[in-house]
C-alpha cells in the first residue's frame, strides 16, 4: 500500500471542481439520546447523493493523467458507484459502459442515466452485484476498456479517503470515534488509513448488513472469502466478497469492532431519520446510525462521527420499509390460525383482539377441510406487548396458531 495522506488531500482538492465539502453536522437529536457529541458526515448530500463520486472521479482523473487517450471506462455497480462513474464520464467527456444488476432500484438506474447523459450506456445484467461485476470485467477484456472498480482499486480508495480530509478540516479536532459502513471496503479502508497516517488516536467501528457480512467472514478466515448468500436489501453495501486491497488495510481490525445491522432494524432507523430529522437515507446510508444503540456505553460523553454514506432511496420502497420496521419492532405479526368450521368461530377470535389491535390481513388458505380452515392473519398494534398479550389470550382460548412472521420461507411465500 502506498502512502495515502498526500493522494487523499490531492483528491479532496481536485473534487472541489465538482462540489464543495459535504456538511459535517452536529445532530442534537442523536446527541441528546445517547449523551454524546454526535456528528453526521453527510455523504448523502454529494451531487450523486453518495460518497462513491469521490473514488470514481479520482480514479478516472488518475487514469487520464497517465493515459490521456483512454476513451472508454467500464464499471459494475448496484447503483451508487454507477452514478459516480456516470457523473465523472460526463465531466471528462468520456464514454462509460455501466453494468448494473437487474434488481437495482429504478431510481438509481434513472439517476445514472441523468448524470451520464449521452456519455453512458447502461447494461442490466444478473440478479446480484457480483454477476454484474463478472460481465463488466469480461467486456473490458474484449473491448480494451478501463475497468473502474467500485472499491478494489488504490485510486478509488484514495478518493474515498478524501472524506477523512474533510472531517479533520471541518471538525477542527480529532473525533474520539468514527463509525463507518462497510460493503466492499473502499471507504472504510481509505478513511482508516488516512487517520492512521496522521497518527491520530481515533477509534473505529465498522458496520455491515447482517445479510452481507463480508468483512466479518474475511476476518474469520484471515483472507477475503465469497459469501454463499447475500441479502440484497442493503443494496449499497450487500457485497459477497470484500475487496483484496481494502482488506489489506482492514485485516488487523478487531472482530469485536465490526457490528452487524439486521436489515429490518435498519428500516426503523431509516424511518426515524426521515420522520424526526427529515433526512432521507438509503439502507446502506443508515448503517452507521443504526448501531448507535449497540455502542451506547462506548460513546457516552465522546465525540462521534457517523458517516451517512448515501441517500439514494426510491420512495416506492417506503411501504416495504415500513412493513419490515413494524415486524422487527414487534408491532406487526402474521400467523396462520386453524379456525373451526362452525358458526361464531370467527366472532370468538375477534372478541379476543385488544383495543389497539387491528387486522391488516385476513385470507383463507384452505377452506375445503370439513372441521377446520387455515387462515392467514396479519395484526398491527401500537406496542409489542400487545401482541404478546394477544397470543396469550389465544392460547388460553384454545386457538391453534403458528407465528410465521420470522419464518423466512413461509413469510416470503405467504406474505
């Protein structure tokens, strides 16, 4: 690994051609809640609403400095890196071929087209990022184009490290702790290396989505490994394999300093930031804020910087986010009820409901049985304790039921 201090500072200076430093804002709500001095580094407020523009711009700038005739750049991205590359292609007037998973939110695809204009071509390939990555790399070999890695590239890492440059300049002192989201590792490794290069005594905590914990797996194995399965909900950080170059900088991280954020809990954080603070965060952008309760004892009285990495949220997904948040909080449950096929059976069940319990789903699954019928029921309420009390009353009344809320196979099929 080469020295990162000078390249990161140069990248930060060059980025001023595109946008001013993103805000570093003290958040009173979170500071009061956790008894700490909490600041948000608002990477969701770059021109492409994520930090990815930093690495994409810096890498393209470095390539063109060395090879001015390079005319085509290629990338693979779940959305944010694609937008950064598209923005940079238009800035440098270079052609970009961008591979994105078919499952990428429409909002990110459309914004990539807007940022790149006539300079980019978008190719939707595969269901997951790694499938799009393979297709992009194969095309590069055939076309002689330059591949812009989303994270496994020294120039990209140095561009992401410019975040650290801005934090130091804006805060005017060293924070006690920086909380960094981790996907492929470009951002976290860049910021970590920058502060280590300064000799700063800053603690780091790293956050991965529970369904895409590639850093955790790499630390356990001592080398990057490919996860057999990835939950794509946190699409900005759902990477099956951490980059080799980022892991060189992260290999000495204490596994206890890597926290896992459940996807459904992230939904609660997204809604809280939207409703309380008016801040729109995508799932990956909420990772650093989501783990604050897990760190409450460690951050009390400390100056903490949370990096909100992106705000490319498609509001068509809001109903899904609300649904997942309610399930995780215990405010919504789905269960299969075996209802006796006799007059008054449904009324008996309805009378068990509490004053704050609302039926949000009612569907017969099987009505051909002579004595019993299976019913899928969804109940919403105001407190998790209400669901516990409802289930207790159902058991006392002799109702036969099965909670399928957290049964992934059944919930995906039925709900």
